[in-house]
C-alpha cells in the first residue's frame, strides 16, 4: 500500500478515537499524534488493530488500536465475556480469576477487566496484588472458574504489556475456544461496545488463602525431603528481577525446608521500569549478573531467578574452576526431567503409565532419557498450552511426571497448567541437595547426564525485525525457506524436513512425503540432518523476531572429551548460521 494511502486510512482510524466514548487523556494524546509533523508513531499506533491471537494480547503500551491500553484490553475482555455468557449459559454463576504482574499499568488493566466482567454479570476473583502466572492457573482450577486472565508481558521489555486468557482447566485456550473468543473480540468495533461500569458486588478480592493452598500443594511435588534436611542451610541466591516471584518463591523454598535464601535487595523492589536491567529476561546473563555477584560475595551454591510473571526460571551454577556459569533453558529442562524420572524410578513410582512432554524445539536428549527408562514422551508445539493439552487428554489414564521447553519453562505438577517458576525453583534447589548427597555439584550432574545419554549443544538465535516492515520481512524469510528448502546444513545432508504449516514431512532418503500427526498447523520449519543436527525456524508469536533453534550432537566416550565436544559444537553452530544465511 502506498504510504499516502496508508496515512489516510490511519488518520481516519485515529479520528474515531477523538469521540466522546474515549477519555480526555486518550483524546489529547491522539490529537497530538495527528498534529505531529512526523507520522511514524501515528502509523505504528493505528496501522492495524492489536490482534487478540491464540495467546491473547501483547504489545507496546500507548494510545491507538495497535497498542495496549484500556480500550484494546477492554475489547478483549468484552469479547471474552460475550463468549463465556454464550458457552456457559446454563451456569448459575460464571466465574473468572484475574491476576497481574509488576508492569506499569498492569493493576489499572486488571481493575478495568474486573469492572467489565462484572458489568456483564460475571463473578470476579481479583488478586489483591501482583501474583505469579502459575498461581492464576492454579486458582482457576481451585475456585472452579470457567476462565481467567493475567495481565503480563512475561519477559518482554518495559514498554510492553500483555493479556493472557485461560479456560476452565487452567490452561491457555486452544481450539475451539481460542478461535471462538477471537471471533467475539473482533465484533467489538469501538469503545461504545464495551461495558466499563462494573458491579462491585460481583468482585471479590483474593490473596493470602490461595497463596497458602498453592504452596501446600507444591510441597507434595517434593521427592527428596531427606536430602533437603541434610542440606537445609545450603546457600541459595534468588532474584525475582523486580517481578512477582518475590511474593512466593522465597516462601515456597522455605516451605520446602531451605533456610538460607539470600536476596538481591535491589531486585526485590517491585517495578515495571526494571531499573537494574535492560531486559528482565533470565535467559540473558546480564539479567542475572547481580545475583551472580551476590553468589560470589556469599559463596553460595546455586543462583535462581524468575521473570516478571514468575513462569520462567533461570539458574546459574559453579563449574569445577569455581566460576559461575548460566544453566540454559534446554539444560534446565534436561536436569529436571532426568531428576524427576530418576527419583520416580528410585521410589518405585514408575508403573508403566508415566509420561513426560517437551516441545519440538527442545533438546532430543530428553527423548533418550525417557526411552531408556521406559517413560513415554510427547513432542508438542512451542507454548505450554500444548503441554497442558496433553495433560488434559491423559487425565485419569496416564500419569504426568513433568514437561518443559527450551525457553526456560518447566512444569513439575499437573494441578497447574502453565509453566511454573515457583515449583521449578523448589525442585532445582531440591535436586542440588540430592546431588550433594551423591558428592556431585549441579554442574557435575549435567556432565554426568551428557556422558550417560550423549552430549548435545543447543543454541537459540533470534533475529529482531520491528514494526510493520519487520513483520513483512519475517514473512518473506519464511517463504524463502519454504520455496527453496535447504538440502545440506553445515556440511551434513538433510535427512528429513518437517513443515508444520502444511503438516507434511519429506524424507530425502526414500523421497517420500508423509503427514505429521499434530493437533493443528503452526508456522514452523524443521530440518534434521544425517549427523543428528536439528534446526528449527519459527517466527515468535509474542515478539517481533524470527527464531532459529540449533541442536548439535557430538559423540563423547569420557569426561575429558566434553570440553572439546562443546567447542566443536559451537563451531558447528557457526557453520549452521552460514547455511541459513543469518
């Protein structure tokens, strides 16, 4: 579309926001955008409607149809209310839970949503203050609700906020409920369609009682209480990175029996500005730097971190030289899966009906652990709603052990249906104590797993493409990879291509095309080569980036080979990047 034509469309959309159904502050900010000589921000704010997708909303805060504000959040809530009223018409009282994280405007958005739900006759349980995302999932199930939302943008930069919607099983919505809700949201055309005037009689504030019940249930996940008693004073540094984890994770660790939790006071401060970090993402070593420094000062044994809504977990350990090194998301999933399966086996809990779940971009070494121990493994799409979907289908038939993804998310329990940094922190600490009973550090335990099940190195590469032009460029990249598929990656022939957008796979060894057994399509391409290299390509569903997941396997016979294997794997990743043209 020509820029002049686009600008004309944008200006017409913006002028609607000058109507009296919008508040005075919003009207003034829109007017300022319309009068600006530089139309860039006006275009970015209105060139499209912020899409209520299958994961809810996420975007930069500000005025406009493409921004997070009370009107875009309000439209989402009105649409969800309309769908709930239709879907649960026979219920005497429809109920929802509302939570929020530490981000700027999160409380405002949460209270706005509470008003809208209640204005539609829906009972609201509103948390008194910020709470972890997994606790919202827990509360939906515990309180017998039909839905729930949390206002959070997870680990995104401070300019962002978001809105995640859940169904009555405590999991994020999937088909048909996601599509049906989207259809209802899309019917909301302007602020006049939204019922903002709440019914206070239908809004109940909740908090401490749910916290207590949640932590009591989390304690049932513990597998090694004796090890904790033996090492209860083990020094653990924990940082919430200014987020919701400060409310529950130290308390949960203490409930497990750990008595020496060391805080990072500057990062215990709850703030949507995230003043001590550029990005509040435990995937990035910089976000954990202050915690690592505290660990050095105090001679701690483990560093734990959670992102702003406490669903993602980060960790760091000391290597043999006493240097602190981050544990990446694949390693966290690997460690937790290994520990859970090992302890279930030692405790005689493996009866032949147990299973674990991972996502298709997570390390294949998890499959090796599951296979060797007779535990079934499910491969699902990225996103914990798909892990939750497996749990839902297996409920009452098979037994869930754990599930995780490479992006620092893990779920150790099935009474929550989203990734849970609270339980993950507790089990990581417990595993460290258990390893100490065996004369191992967590670092040595990782190496032992590699020797037992094979060495793998996973590297995730993100290419950021912002704004409208960036989205178009990402689409073009995916089209290029599909129309010109790679036949060789880093010197190894491609054995199989999986295209989850068409649900077709192609084997190069026999030239056959086959169908993929997945619940729906997804914009993911995956290459597997003859030397066990796996490369997955997907646009992020929540951030302006395209992601490349590289997994390299190297044969190792003895521990001395591990360091050389890592260097060889890193060199291989550089070759992969050249093959991909990134």
